[in-house]
C-alpha cells in the first residue's frame, strides 16, 4: 500500500494529458497485468487505446499525495458513455458483443460504463468508494435511468467459470424488457449447470469484486456471455435500473452526493 495518507481527487478528464494518464493506467491493468490486447494498443508508450475514447467521458481518480507526476497520480478510471454521446458514434461500445435493442427501445436514459480499473495499491480500500460517489453524482446530474456495460471474468474457458456463470443465469437474469442478448459470434451460454448443481458459495467466490458490487445494488445480467480473446476475458452484460434500488441500496449509491 501507499506510504502516505491518500489525498483523493475525482474529476472528469479535461486534457489530453489526463486522458493519456487514464490510458496508461488501463494499459498497466488490462494489458500488462491481465494480458489484454487490441488493434490500437500502444505498447511503445504503454497506452490502452481504442476508437471509442474520443466520445466517452473519462472519470479519473487521483491520489495527489502519491506523486507530483500526473501519470502516477491517476490511480482509478471509469469510462462513461451517455446515449446522446453514443448517437454521435452510431453505437455503444457493448454493441460489438450484445444486442442492446431492449435497452435502446426502453425510452429510458442510458449510461454505458466500461474500462473500470484501479491501481493495484488501492484495491480493497476507499478508492472505489470515491469513484462510485462521483459516478452517482454524474448519474443524478444527467438524469440517468439505466446503467449498463460489459464486466469481465479473467480467462476464456467457459467450463472453468461454469459455477459463477450459471449462478448469474439462474439467479440474476435481467427481466425480458431489459434483457440484452449476446451476439452469436464468440458467445457462450451461461446456463452451463442446472440450478440444483450450483454451489452458491463457490460461485460467489469466483465472481469479481466489481460484478459483486453491481449485484448488491440490484444489478442483473443479459442473456449469454461473450468470449473476448483480445482481452483474455469472458464478458457478461450488467444492467442496473436506478428505479429498482431499494432505500438502503440507494443510500449507499448516493452517499456523500449533494442533492
């Protein structure tokens, strides 16, 4: 962990330098640590980049006590795409993997989340809480009603993830009106085990922390999972209807946010 008390600042990236600092952290986590790749990854400059970056808002978390160097200060990232921004591109990022027709036809205001990551020194502490508070403020400010995005399990063998994928399918499947469906290319069923063969404890232990956090907030998943060989992951589509949050969950989600 860091040797000094963190001094967290959360903001939207406003400059090319801040965006590059976010892309550098993404490279360190997704490429160097988890083995991801991609056509636009800049290995020479250690930047994880794609064609969607110019259209997204990039929420960045800095620890200004960590360093005087911007790239070393940025220790958390969340990439955000509202439906009005997606209209300028012609699609959401997730549409490469999922048919989002039910979400797009819902008449609700949408926000796609992605590329969420933290520096290894800050996992399991207060850093994610600060990012979530800032995300909650963004949601309220923009009148967002549905949050969604792909979230990942490490690895590309569905059988190794049969317990958690099946648990999500049986216990957390989205209602039909909001159920995004995986596209057939590079897809796998999540219904890999019958419900009676689930070991819920083992399944939950295999679920990444970010997905658990969404489930605790009432998140649900789309139909089927996507095998992303470039990123060395199996992706599920997480969906959260902000109207469905119960009072306790809503207080957690919006805690610390001015009205």
